[in-house]
């Protein structure tokens, strides 16, 4: 437990962190990777390059300072990060390294304003925060390894099938090389894939949502090929699309994630997706169909056009069921899309459309997709009076904000 003086010192740094947080975390990563380049085998290079990881960490440090006297208030954020850490393989011996360079970065950026008293207080606070992460992650590691079909770390999986779903999305069906059982998961969760790419000095780890319902003898991920190979995301997704074939081996972590469908509820559920954000929504849709055949579900998908619309046939087949309704939005439909009536609405999902078509006061909402799409959906739902506890969403990558 922290004493009152330490708490007061930490809280006094909140305005400074609000102003200089991203500068501090940017400097932190520079220092840490310069001295421990082996950690680049774990951290997402694309998120580093785009500044997303720095921004996310700054937000976490700011929240920790704000609630240093009541860390339970940020427990949901801690658990969300802990899921990522467990799937990446972050271990207790990484935390002293992070603490060392975080304190050095604070001192480096703030200069004389970072007095010994402030640095000492933050060192003490960091140890408390780190202990919380280590404790929660230890439970997650134990659960992942001890569950039926579970394992620790990464396990070899064979690409049993590779299916092109659209011009930009390909599905990979993964089965364990040892032919053993595989861990179950909650619809909406993800797995990590660890890749060694020819010519790359470091390994690359990416999380991909599972796009099928649980209970199968395989995991399915559906991966969007990002444009170009100059950026790390493009390099990884292009490698999966072009360099990985049926019969190849991929290193896979046990499923993780705190974004999942609440199957103990029987309220109507609305699943909204933009682009490749449909992957966790597909898992949720198929799970409702298989486990809750009386639960009303509405599946709303937005894409540019039919060329990039993946898994359409699966949704169309499920939409024949009485309790399943689906809508397709294309903002740039092709002439072929028009001729074949492949979409329901031209344009974007709007608040007025939701108000007209969906019984918003009764439903639970889950959504995923590009950040602008999610911001628009979140804003529309709030404008329509949907309570926060019935709004659920997932970022692909570090946690961001949906507030304008």
C-alpha cells in the first residue's frame, strides 16, 4: 500500500502527465528498445511506428496517476491490457525493465521538474501497479495452460485450409500439429500469431479475432491484406496472404480478450461491423445461432462494395433463420453489386436509420471496425439514448478513444 504522501505526490503529477504524457512514453520506448532490442520480438512494430502504442501507454499512466488511491477503478483497463500481455508472452521479469526506462523517460523529459521526491514516489507507485499486472497475468497464464486443450506460450498449428473470402480478406483454418485438443474461447476473443519472416531481424506478433464459433476442432482467423509492405502491418498481412500456404506451421497463443458476447443474456443483440471488423461479429452471430436459437440477432455490415465484402454467403445462409436479420451497407457499390442486389443500403449506417430499423431501447450492441466507423456508431447509439452498459466495442490494436 502507498502512504498518503506518495499518493499526493503522484496526484500532483496528473496535469504534467496530461500535457507531456505522449512525449514521455515516446522517449520511454526509445530508451527501452535501444537498451533491450530483444523486446522488439514482442512489441507490435506498426503500433510503434504509428504512435498508437505511445498514446495508449500515456493514457494508462495518466489513469494510474489519476486513480492511484483507488486502482480498482481502472481494473477493467488493467485486465484488458493483461489479456494482451498474456497472449504476447509478457512475463514478470519484463516489468523491472519497463519501470527502469519509464522513470528515466520521466526524468529525461521533465528535467529539473522531476525532483528526486517525484521520481521516488513514481518508483514506489510503479511497483504497486506492476504487482497488480503480474498478479492478474499469473492467473491468466494458469487458466490458459490448465484449461482443457490449453497450453502455455505458443503452440504449433498447421494451416489446414486457406480460403480467399474477398479481394482483401483471406481465412486461415488452423489445427494443432500435435493433433491434441484446443482451448475453447468466448465469441469475440482473439489469438496471437508469431511470425518469423525472411529478411526480418525480429519476430512479429499479431492478434487476430477468431471468426468462427467456438467448439470446433480448428481456429479460424480472417485476415485483411493491408496495402503495401513498407509498413509493418502491410508486411505481416501480405506475408500471411502470399507467403503462408496450406500445410505450413504457425505459432499460436491460446485465445484471449475481454471483448465477447454475453451469452447468459437473452436480450436482442445487434452486431455492427465495418470492413474486417466483421471477424469477431461473425463469431458472435454463429454462436447465437448455435447456442441461443430463440435470441433475436441483427447483423449489420458496412463495406466499400462487394469486392471487399468477406463471408457474405455465411451471413446470407444464417439470415434464412427466423430470428436472424441482416443488412448490408455499401458506400461505393459496383455496377455488378447493383445488378445482383448485393446490398440493402447505399451509404453509411446513420443514427436515423438505426432509429427507424432497430428497437434500440431493447437491444445490446456490439461493434468493431475502423475508428471513424466506430466513432459514428458510438455517437449514434448515445444520441439514441442507449445506456453505456449496453454498448460494447473492440479496437484492433491499442485501446483508443471514441470521443471526438
